[in-house]
């Protein structure tokens, strides 16, 4: 089984802090790796066109962001960057 997960949070997807699953926007599952890779590459292309910044870790985590997209953290009294994360899982 192959999964592509899209999450949106104030941290990059590779951190996977406790409760990270609560930030999942979409999870798509495939039986065939070829189908999953087509979907993954299409999704990455869309995010590359939408967001000016990108960072990749371990060839399975992608973070996309724009410095204009931030949220205010009341407990730390500061603005936090919003990240759009793509995660590739193969099981």
C-alpha cells in the first residue's frame, strides 16, 4: 500500500510531533506504486507552482511555504510560519 498525505501545520512534516495526524488535510491511498507516483508527482508540481519555497528531507517529506502565510501563536506571542507538507508512505 502507498499513501500520499497532505498536512498543513506550523512545522515541517518531518517532525511529526505528537498529534500531527490532526493536521492532515488529505490522505490518498494506492495499491499500485506507479499510480501513487503519478499522483505524488502531480501533487508536487502543483505545490511547486503555488508556493515559492520548498525543502525535502529523506526523499519522502516535502515542505512548501510562502513567507506571507503565517499564524499568530498566543502562547509564544509571535507569528509562526505555516507549512504545507507532503508525506510519501510505502508499506
